[in-house]
């Protein structure tokens, strides 16, 4: 995501770009293709609400900046209530085609195994940095790269879901169209079924890590087994919460818990199990997930899995222009910088691409306002976060400078609207300042 967006931004400014993509010649645990911007976990860009949600605001800012990732995500949008879900394969193919077709972009199939000595570079190696490059980064920074474990949710063939048990509905009937409001399939559980499911999760065979691997999990993408270990009710107040849903087959009966599946492709033939990232072994997954009412005969297009994500301690290693302090010709972008999520990663690529161009043209960009979603994120990773406890972070309003509560803005809804109004104005002004600086 980040590398694709950075390349697009630079090429759009008239700068020739070479993308070094090692796939498919060198594969990873999570990727299946050699396409750029391949989605390896969820197919959701999360909320598209640009007035009440920080990630929705980030969507808006990227669109305002001519972002390729948001353009392609919107083009390949799937019904998903208030979320922006994407047909992952069509999305990646289109991003790849657009970049390969650009006259200033060259895509090579080689693996970069060492930090380059000359030129202008952006390292945006995504969720799985190759071992050789990770070792080169460690050698340069003089410290162990931090890491955490990330998990992938399974995907189910839609025609194997028992719709006499399950029903279609978005939580609280969110969405502007009927497709949006029926973009999710819901599988209800009674209390006994939920308790049996938790027992099965806790006793299932799970992936074990290599000796010495002590990295933790990112809280926004916890395996369901880890959530269950934190308390038997944790899942029922998380991805399996029953609120905002009415069982179409038995409207008077309130489910004790609900498993949701979200449409994963434009054809509507594939659905991913929402929030069901897992580290169970494949055989255990099939056994446990088929105890879910409506999924007894389910066939899986992809089972879940777990992989190691590497990120650097950006607050100590990067300057405000996202450059490696020890080698200013190298910038970092994306998940390796310690942001979490597709959108956040692509956003950092957008900034890194623009910053690299401005630096090459001798007109460095002014600081991104911390009042914007972009600015809040880049400020967090390049100095705002506490270095000793630095961990991956999604965009959220807690990263923004507080809003003045005077003037009658007291409720959360008004406060969030004030955040987004201020951010949009400041982002457009920053884009204008950058364009003027480049022109001068």
C-alpha cells in the first residue's frame, strides 16, 4: 500500500520512479500473488465516515491529495454498511495496472537485500520485511527491529453458508443502499452454543512460535483465541457482539452472540469472518468454525494464519521528513514505521512520496499540521510517541490536538465534527502551501 502510493505521488509530480517488488520471485507467508498493494488480512478500509471517524477523515484527506489507493478502493468498493470494503483481487490488479502503465514508473522483480548507498529511496516493505533487508536495517540502526504478530481471518464460500440459519443484515441497518444494509451475513448463537465455542477455542491446537520469539500482538488485530483467554465474555463484547441485529428467522429471540461475515469480492461469492483472526492450526480451524450455526457445511477459500510483522522505533530513528537520521537519502513509509492498517500505511506512503519529491526539488514541504489525520499520524511516529513503549497505532482522535470545548461543543458527536472540520480546512491549506512551494 505505502510503496504503491509513494510511487504514484512521485510520478504524478513528474519524477521517474523504480518500484522494487520481490514478489512473486520471492514469496511471503501471507501473499498469494505478485500484484502490488495485495491485501493480506481483512478486505476492509474500515469506516468511510469523514465527519465522525478518524480513519474516514484520513480517507477524505487522501482523496483530496489525489491518492491512488483511495481511488482504486472506491472503484472496487463492496457493500459493507458504513465501512469501505474492497474486492481485494480486483483492487490489487488495478493498482498494479495503473502503476505499470505510468510512463515514469518502472517495476522490477528483484529483492533489495541491503540499504542503498546513493539515490533517493523509500523503504515501504509492508507487513513482511524480508530477512536480509530486516537484518540490514538492524545493522544500521544499532538496535533490534521491533516486531509483533499479526493474524489473518478465514474466508468462506458464500454458497456453503446455511441461510436457513443465517441472515443478511448490517449492524443497526447501516448503509445508504439495500446492498449496504445486507452486506453482512450473521450467524446466531445461544448461550450454550457460545460457551461450547469458547471451550473449543481454548483447547484447539494452535501455532507455536520459534524459540526466542517474544513479540506481542497488536491489540487491533488479536487472534480470537487470545481474546478468549482474556475472559469468556471478551468475544461477546467484541467481534461477536449481538447488538444492533435482529434474527430474521426468529425476530423475538435475541441471540446471545453473533458471528458476522462480510462480503469479500464483487461477485458476492466469498465472505470473510469478521474479527476472526486466528493462530489455530488448519485442521482445528475447520473443526471449530464448523460448530458455528450456519457454517456446519462451510467450505473455506482461505484459512486463517499468523505472521510476524516488523517495524522500527520511528520516534528515535526518523526525522520529521520521515528520513532515516543516519542516512537521510532513505525514507521509511507504511507499516514498518509503526502505523497500523491499510489506510494508515498508504497515507504514510503518500506523505513520503511527496516529501521525497519536494526534497529533490529543493523546496522541502512545510510541516504537516498535527490537526489533520495525516499530521497526527506522522507526528506520532516521528516524535510524538514515547520511544520506550512505542507500538503500532491506528489513526484516532486521541492523536489530535484537543478541540477548544467552548462555544457549546460538548457532546462527542459535536466534538468529532469539530475535529474533522478543522482537519479538512488545515489539510487543504497545507496542500495549497506545498503546491505553491513547488511552483516557486
